[in-house]
C-alpha cells in the first residue's frame, strides 16, 4: 500500500506502471490507493485561494506558541458542516499521533462524538483509551453516552478501554475526596496520569450550549453561580474564567475532570473547536495553557483573531 501510494502520489507514476512494478493488477493498485486514503496514510488537502486559513494558522502559532490547524470552510457553511470538517481533520491527526503502547485520554462531548465518527481503523498493541471525566448525573448513568464514545474510539485502535464510572459533578466535595481514595477509582486516575495524548473540546454556556449545560449535569443554581463567577466555559468539565483561572470556583471542587494543572502534565493536548460560541471558552483554555495543538475551523479562527486584536 505504501509503495503504491509513494509511486502514484510522489513519483507521478501511472497505475498500469505501478501494477507491473508490483506484479499485480491495475484494480488492485486502485484498491491500495483507496485504502491509503481511507487509513490516513495519504491525506489530500485543498486550500481555496481566498482562504485565510494558512495566515491565521501562523498567527495562532506565533501568539500562543501552539501548533494550529485551521480548517478552510465555505462562508456559507452551517454549524454542522463546520464541525464535520474540523472533526475529520482532528480524527486524522489522532490516527497519525496515537500508536502502540500509548495512552489516549478522551473528554466526552458533542465534538468528540463527531471526531469518533471519522476515525479509521488502525491496529495498535499495548495501547489504552481512558475516559478523563465522569458522565453520570441525576438523569442518567452516562454509560450509554460517554461509555459508548470511549468504546468506539477504543475499537478503532483495538485498544483497551478504561471507563470512569463516577458523576460529572459530585454533590459534595467531601464525597469526591473519599471516592478518590477508593482503589477502583485510583486505578483509572493512574491511567489518566499516564496519558500521552489528550483530546478534548471546550464547553460554552452561550449560543448552542455544550452537552454539559444542556443534558442535566448542572442545576439552575449551578448555572447562576457560574455566571456570577464570570465563567467563560469549561475544559473537561472544569470551569475557567476568561483569564484561565479556576481554583477558587467552588463547583470545581466537585468536578471529576482533570484540572488545568493536571492537563499540562500531558505531553500532547489536542483541542478541537468549531462554532462562534466557542471563542470565549477557547480563549480561556489558551490562557490556562492547556492546549498544545488546536484544530479549528476558519470562521471560528477569524472570530478568535478579531477578539484577540490580531491583524
């Protein structure tokens, strides 16, 4: 497959010539090239001449010291199309970076669900996928939603999966502290601490609310408290102010996701963002230093650049 792709895409050889060289048929070469595209060995990118994506990417790299992947989208693209384009790019990056003997940490949510849909099969050995934050609330155990997402990603890489069967938010900080001493919970926390690659998005309170705000994870009193605290959004269900601070926000003492301090210990941290309402939370995440790699659609990147006063 790699030889066929190299000869076709890099050496500009015809399929007939490749078939003769590999002693196979033209139809087999065609199938090999399709497999190379489907599995991410070959990636084809089209950048419209009018796109600001390359320049925006360089500006984000310069401003934040991160790797930025700005995905070109049409001006007429709706939210679903923007998310789909971003999810495809993020899925290819995850498949490229994640390999055998690695731990992949995943924070559940609508965006990560879209990324999972675009993952292609890649067999790995000795690898694990671990859930970074709890998903249960007063309405549901969270198993079918978050558990299904983790299982889907694990299946794509033939990896072991480690669910985190705790609430997204405990009712009491004391309960969380007690649970964190339990051996069954500590086993998952240990896997989280060994994460090589974390994949997450940012949660927004405004516009179309993120899953954590729309699916019963927070009481109206909680939302009001967050509003009074000046919260911009969340990362892994830990709430941040626009300047990236989080320690004195009371509900975070009950949250089960990794704090920014814990996230920063993970070598590579991929944040996947699409949608105008994600600009505020993304700025907070960048201020907190939790992002090393960013996949963002062009329209959202323009809004971010305008908010930051970039040229």
